[in-house]
C-alpha cells in the first residue's frame, strides 16, 4: 500500500510539473532554442529533486517545501520567455495558483469524502487539468494575452493579484486542517480567484473596444491617417494654446497634382494605392508631435505646433522634393507624382477658419502657377490673392 501511495505521489508531481509548463507555454512566447529551453526546465527540475531531501530535513511541512521549490522555476522563466518580467511573474503565479486550487480541492475531497482513495483523486484532478490545456488555450489564451499586454504597457499593479492568490493558497495548504469549515472558504476563495481573473479580462477587453472605437472615429479608413473631424479638433486645441501663450503654429495643405488623371488612367484601385503611399511618406516626413490628416479626396493637412513660417516652408519644400523624386509602383506601372503645398502660420487676427482658409488659398494659387510648388501666405501680397 505504501509503495502504491509513493508511486501515486511521484506520478502526481510529474503530471503537476508537465501541466504547469504546458499552461505557461500557452500564454507566453519562448525566445530561446528548444534545446536551451529543455536544459533550463530540466535543470531546474533536477535541482528541485536534489534540494527536496535537504529541505525536508530542516522543514517538516512537505507543502511548504513544495512552495519554496516551486519558486525556483522563476529562473528558467526569466531565461526562456520574451515577455517583460512583470508579465512573466503574472503568468507564473497565475498558472501555479490555478493548479494549486485544483490540487487542494482534490486533496480535501479525498480526505473528507473519499478517505479510501489516497492519491487517486489528486492524480485524476491533475490529469483532467492536463487534458483541458487545449480548451484553455482556445477560450482563455486571448484574455490572458490582453492582461499581459496591459502589464507590458507599464501597469505592473496587476502582477500583485496572482502573487496574493499564491500566498492565500499556500496559507490553506500549510494549515493542513482538512475540515469542512476549512474546505468551504477554500472553495469560495477559488471561485473568487477565477471570477476576479474574469473581471480583469472583461474590463481590459471593454477598454480595448472603446479605444478601437475611438481610434476608428478619428482615423481615415483608407490611409490610416487622422480624419478631418479629428484634425479640426486638434487645430482648435492648438489655437486655444496660442491664445494663452502666444506660441505660433503652422498649417500645410498638400494636394496631389493631376490626381484625377492618375485615377482615370489606373482606376480607383490605383488611386487608392497612391493615396496610401503618399500618406505614409507624409507621416514619415513630420515630427512625432505633428499631426497629419486626410483632409478630403486627394488633399492632406499638416498641423505643425511651435513652428514659424520659415520652418514650415522648409518642411513643405522638403516634402515636395522627396515626393517628386519618388517612383511609386502600382502593379506594372510606375507613377510619377508631384505635390502643390500651401503654407499658413497663425497670426493675432486669425481664427481657426481663417488660418485654414489662408492655407487653402495659397495652395490653389500654386495650382494656378503651374503646380509642383510651395507657396506661403506670408510671402504673397493682397493683390496676388
């Protein structure tokens, strides 16, 4: 009987180890070669095997020994997986806590209800967990990934939750009081842990959906640039800042020359492709805090905070020359493109509408002057308008 019990205990340890490793691989991404991963986890398992007898000689509680040894697996976690340290710690303690919930509930049921099934129910529970890994990967993985993404974005506070779960379950384990009065709080704690993970995942999912809806409402679906509505809001914000601190800003309206002819020659698909390529070039041409939007049709608008007329014209001229040199490819065709750009800078008498209108006026003047040029409102006279 003793030999059978020992076999069941060792078999349960192996299943527990395999189940935990596979669950962690379901949620994390390895960055090392397979052979190095095997050495890392195999070496840690062998180290815990050697240390178990030593720790058992000084610590009488085998559960406490197991909890201490399990922490050694943080070392291969740090080496093998590519996520941030906070994300790895979160997944490690989450998976261990869930497996420990399963183990403790099966242990309590064995001793309270099935006293004659020593070790069998624990093994069955761990095997059931092992078999459910595929289902967890299908239905739980996406939610855990969402939590990891939030943690990676410098929100390490979530890391505390699985650590507290681990400590709570370790407390129940080392108590070794297998009574109904202890079992009920354990079950309730398990339900609370699972429900808390669910609430965290749902909260993150809803936040991501709101962010996606907000992004969709302010971006152009074709080019991925901001749309006219968002740009008008940003210009209004910049205008209000100008009224407070006097820091000037500039606008550049960009128009693709002869875009209708390009559309007629290559079809709407060719025109759409060109709009995307030019949009990407405009985005790369500006500073991080500048704003680029599709203003309408083949027109784009650039908002340049803290920029005077000289710098705005210099940027516009650089954009014009870069696009003129580019050879845009569409299917087997090479598209030669030029731009006409109108520049305006805020002045004390301006409103949001007037500074936009000034940029528009000089852009159309550039069209009349032969296209492929840059004209600044500040450089022309009233008679030229």
